[in-house]
């Protein structure tokens, strides 16, 4: 154990020093170049290592994944579109897609709404209470999905009727006279998926609150004052004056949460591993890769996921360009 | 957790916050409605964590027979609370080793990419070269790319190189996956530094290399810290990358160990699972609470990580 700690510290030290030496060398190489070539080449040398990491870990694998998605489970022979057609025709994968869609519809909206409510309401408390309440809401961001699984395991815990319930939710409803419920196994109306979504909302609302709070505080006071003088009530002020001015941030939070939701894996993996019709795309990918050892199907799932993110990517790039031109 | 973070819009909230502080105590003060709603939300948010915390100190029989809330009206059970579960989880469930493994994964994966990203961000901010805009927009679009695309091809390469299951395998993966966000955060921050200062350094005969190390890097410390906290929390809490590139075994990080050695074992019992859960959370929570200000700045200046 001591050895591992020592190793870690040495790695950090060596890694950082190696990076410095690398850049010193790259810089020297540029300086050896004649005249104007030094300034022409230097920027590319500065971004080279970072770009190498991006190309090796994102760009090249993206291309390779597309290739694998047209090959068989061991990537030894071409199978054309078979991976795609088999997946899309299988009922279980259709359910998986539908569940993922449910997550995408429900979670981002709730996260934005609750985050905004928290941002606006906490803003009216005195500073000490504001910061305390915000820290409490924000805290779950620091907790891993596995940790959240432990936390919420104690909320959703189920024991058969007649035994004392140690799960909070069942303790409450049995105290009210109802029968205990195995929450994560209730497939009607995808209720169990909603209980998993609550875990993600619990983790994400803090993020939404922090960004929206910054935006709400940025709304110029005189616009609120003017509305008040015109006799607008608080509700009108919120929806007609505040919301339009923070709309950009609302969209940003929405899009960011949406991307996270599309990739959701760990909560589902830890709580149900996709059982009881709670499967999502991320979990299905993992199971295809590590339970079925099917590279082709796993790659096809990723390609579909990647295609689904393309519109968001275009939106982000356009958004960025617009902001840059305004700055 | 899910790596969803951050934004592009709310660029500099700190200054805006200061501007508005004069509003305190003015119109629309906290009504009962606001107070009650905030109180209820905070209560709902914190109660599950309290449950975990209290359960982790209860002996096996207590934890398995009654709910943690019964502690509030059965003082006789208080004397049975102890740290035994933590000792068992740390040693027998091997969370102690996993804790060190996680540090061994997270620290290099946090600190090594910073300099690499900072150099790229410097070039994108302060140097003129053909293709600059295109190359940076490529970084922006890579922010959204899900890291799932890397797993199948990289895993094959790692198997060929016999890297799978080792620390360098995860370090490099996290460095690659975190790079676009790092460049993005740092470049956005550097763009706010006064250009005149860099110009005058140039006139004084400083090379880019000197300007970077003596001027820009020290001035960018807030952004470097923001990214470092971000990346640290992300790597510490990561399950997917760890499962794929390390897996269970001697090098397993704490998320994997907690899932496989405790949660996945029917006989482990809530008393051990909660103690293990708390061990896995304590460090990120401490980092988070102490560095919250930097973290918020990172969130509001950053982007969307893939």
C-alpha cells in the first residue's frame, strides 16, 4: 500500500516533469528552424501533444468504432448492416431505446425546473441560509453513482409484508396502512425507471441551480424595477422579465443535462443492471461488450448514440461561434 | 457521476453576483412560501445521506432489523454505535486498497493533462496561425462526443499491448477524455487575460515559452484549479472507464470495489454497504466543500464533457 502511494506521487512528479521537458524540446525544435518558420511552426508544436491525445482517444476510435459496427462479434468478418438490423428488430432493444427516450424527456426538464426554482427562491433568503441551502442541494454532485446507489438503496429497500421495513419509502407507506412495494420492480408505466431518474435528478439539480442562480443574479436590477413601477406582479416579473433574460443559460443547462442523460450508465448498472425493463443504451452497450462479448453490437449501439448527439454538437458549435462574435 | 457538466452561456457570474449584492434587504424579501419550499427541498435532499451516515455506525443486527430513523427514539441503541463497520469494510472488503488505488488513478489523471492542455490553450489564445479557428471548433465539438466511442477500439489496443488492467491504461484514457474540456476551460479563461500585458512581454523580448511559464500560467491558476477539481471528482467517481479498462482485481478503484465486494454480495448487509459507501464519498465531499468556489467557477466557465 505504501508502495502504491509512493508510486503515485512519483508518477505525478515524473509525469509533470516529462511534460515540461517535452514542451522544452518542442520549443527548441521550433527555435532551430530558420527565420519565419519558427513562428509558423511553433503554434502547431504547442497544440500537438493535446491534439495527439484527442485524436488517439476520440477521433481515431470514432472511425474504428464505425468500422467495427459492420463486423461480427469478434471483429473478424464483415456482416454489413446485420448488427443494426438485429438490434433494432429485437424487442428488448426497442424497450431499451424507449427507456432512454423517457430519461431524455423527463430528467432534463425536471432538473432545469427544480434548479431554477431553487435558484430563485434561495436568492430571497438571507445570505447565510442561501449558501447553506445551496451547498446541501449541490452536495450530491460530489457523490458517485455507486455511492448514490448505496444512499438510495436505503430509500427503496423492500422487504416482504409482515417484516419490519428498513427502507424509508416502504416504512412510510406501511405506516400509512398500505402494503410494501418492491419499488425497483414495478414495471407498470415504467415507475421503476422513474425511481432511478430521481437519483440522477438528485445528483444534477445542484449543477442546474448553480448556473441558473448566477444567471438570475445577473439580471439587471433596473429592468425589475421598471416592471414593478409599471405595476407588474411578481409572477409576471418572473416569467416576462427574468426568464427571457436568462433563457440562454436555461438552454445551456438543458442541453448539458440532456447529453449526460443520453449517456447514463452507472445508476442503472448499479441499481438494476437493466432488469425489470429499466435498461438504457449505456447499460446495454456495456452488457453487449462484457457479457455477450459482442464487439459488433456494442459498436453499433455506440454509433447510434453518436448519431443522436450530432444535432447537439452542431447546436453547441453554432452557439459558441455566436458568442465569440458577440464578445 | 454522469459526466454532464457545465456551460457555455453564463460566462462570468462572479462579477455579476457582486453587482447585485446591494439588493439584499430590498423588495421581494423571503416570504414564507420561499422559505418553506427551500426547507422542504433541502430536507428531501439531505435525508437519504443522513440515513446512510447513521446506518454505517449501527451493528449488523440493528441495521438489518430496524430502520435508521428508529435511532431518534431509541436512545438505548446509541451505545451500540461504533466504527466496527468501517474497520471491516476497509480491511475485509478491501476498500482500503481500493481507496489507495483510486488515489493512484485520480492524481496523475488530474495533474498530467493540465500542462498539456494549458500549452494548447495558450496557442489558441495568444498565437495566430492558419487553421486556428477550425482546430478550436473541433475541440468544442469533441466536448459532446460520448466517450463510449473509445472503448471497443482502445480496449483492443490495450489488450495487444498488455496494458488492460494497469494504472497507465486508465491514466491515459482519462487524460484523453478530459483533454477537450481542459483546453476549453483554460482557453476561455486565458481569453479574459489582458492582451496588452502579453504584448508588452513580447516587446521586452520574452519568447512565447517564457511568457507562458512566467506570465500566463501563474495568472491562470483559478482556471487550472477549477479544471483540477472537476477532473478529480470525475475520475474519482467514475465507474464506466474503470470497469472497462481496469476491472475488478488488485488495481480496482473504490467504485468498482464497492459495487463488486459489497453491493453485489447479498450477504454483505446494509451496515457494511453504508460504511463502504461513506468511505468512497468522504474524500470527494471534503474536496468539494473546501473548493466549492473554484468548482462553481469551473462549472460556469466550462463546457460539456463527453
